[in-house]
C-alpha cells in the first residue's frame, strides 16, 4: 500500500485530529491508506457496494450515509463536483475539522479556491498529482444536498449518479434496438437510475426483471423512478452478483472506468457475469463505446455475436447462446 497524502500530512503536522469523537470518512477508494486515522473511531461513508464490502471486510464500521455526530471528517473528492460539494457541506455542518483530499483531475484546486472564500485554510499538502487541505468553520449551506433533480420532469436523479444531467445517449440507443420480446426473466446489470429498467418493462412478456446496481444512491433513484412490481432491485456488484434464476435475457450498458482511465476489463467482467446467468438459449443485449474491444471476449463466451446497430460513438452488440464449455 502506497503512503497516502493523508498519512504524509499527519506525519508532517498539517493537521491534528481531535482527541475524542467519531471521524466521518467520505468515499475513500478501495485500498486507500487510512493508517493516520484510528480505525475504532472511523465511520466509512461509502455508497459503492464493492468499496463498502472491502472496508467492512477490513474491520471498519461502514454506512451508506452519515449517521450521528462527528468531531472530524475526511472527504475524498469524487469526479462529480456537485457530489463533492454535497459531501463537504455535510462534513462542515458538524463544526469540526474537515480534511479534503483529491486529485487535480478531479478538481481539487477549484475546491481549494472555493473553500478559501468561506474558511481559513490550513495544512495544505501537494503530492502525487493531488492536494490535501484542512479547514474548520465556514458556511457551506448552499452546497448541501437538495431534493433530487428531475430529468424530463419525471426521472429522479441525485448528485454523482451516472448520467445525472439527462438520459445517457448510449442507453437511449440500446433501448431503441431492443426487440419487442425479451422473455420471462431478464436482468438489467448496472441499472443506474432506471432508464433501461423502465424501457425493458414496456415488454409484456417480462415477468421478473432483476435490476442490479452498485451505487446505492443511483439504486434509490431507480426505485423511485420504476414502481412496476415486476422489478426486483439489488444493491450489488453486477460482476459478482449471484442470480436467483437463469435469465432469458440480460440488458446492460456496462461501465468501463472507475476513475479517469478506461478499464475494458470491467466491461469484460460484466460480459462474463451475463454469460454465466443466462440460460442456454439466452441472449445478451449491450451497448459500448465504439473503441472498446469487447468482441473477442463475447465470441469466447457465446455461439453467435453480431453488431446490430450503432453510430460513430456507440455500438449495439447482440450475443446469443452462451457456451459454457468455453468458460
């Protein structure tokens, strides 16, 4: 484990934790060095299921939202500026020490400038293409979470969820390509806030739709947006989720990054999971960015693979008859 800016700042005296009280730790990435913090006083606030499980397995108290009061907070900035502001506002409202850590690519310099207008900044540390800074006090009420926004006046979305500013064009393209019938049992892997889930449920032959999503906040939005009783929602990592039945079809717009860098292996893991849960006659319908190299992996796992639609940005891939002998 590489030494984090947090532990370097603690060693360098950039901050001193209060002697007592709990410490809220917002959105630490998996494997983050938290050795500067007393584990028994920490509450990890993590909405992503893989990271939630990793910190729980490491012996931390973990929750999807802040619970109770804290004497200090550490905020690891996400890619979403609105979500970063929400976390800082929540941390600052406790009135104690707030430590903010982030990469330059995630806008930490902009956050530092904004926070300087509201608080006295101390303990700044620049290291490894990022920065850590600390403050106490300041009014951040205007950054606090508000009611979920609405897309097209009907879909609830919250800060930080994928495609929070509108229907994702790739998902819209996939929805247009789906056939009129999908079968009795269908899975929507990585369902997000529920756009594709709703589209799938316009098919009368679907009896059960398993909507699987790792982001707890996105899944909460999906539950608000999709009230059809045929939908069963699961907060889970789609790549490890154990299906309760064999699927007639899997529909998905898989993520291909966890940070800034593209990670095609994540999409391949979604494909492997889909193949494993489909019945022998099952079908996979997926959309991907055109440059992502998924075809070979699909051909390794399915008897028939074809591109059925697309444009210059995205491709719609249809795979049929998973070949379990090749797995």
